């Protein structure tokens, strides 16, 4: 069983990366605009990255600044199902 320690774990998250950002790959833009759930937040090089899990069980990282969060509703991830 996975254990993640983050205050945002399970929050609905919709990534909205800026067009043409060289820090993102094609997969980031493929999942942009889809709603997933935050699994954890990590800090790399002084920037926070959100690890977001989607319903198809794909995990994609986004800069936290590029993620729209919706803390309403039940918090869960696909690990909770």
C-alpha cells in the first residue's frame, strides 16, 4: 500500500501548462486540461512539482503553479479504490 505525505493528496487537479514551455514534454500537453488527482508534491531545484494521477492510471508531473486545484469534494486517488 502506498503512503504519501502531502497536504494536497487526493485533491482534484487540472493541469494548464503554458503553450510551448520547454520544461514540458508531449505527454504533459496530452493530459493538459484533464482532471486528475494530486498524489504528492515534490520540490526539485526550488520549484514544486505536482505528481498527478489520472483515471487511466497515468501519472504526469506538472509545476504546481500550472495546476488548477479544486479542494471541494472527497479526496481520493486511484490507490484508494
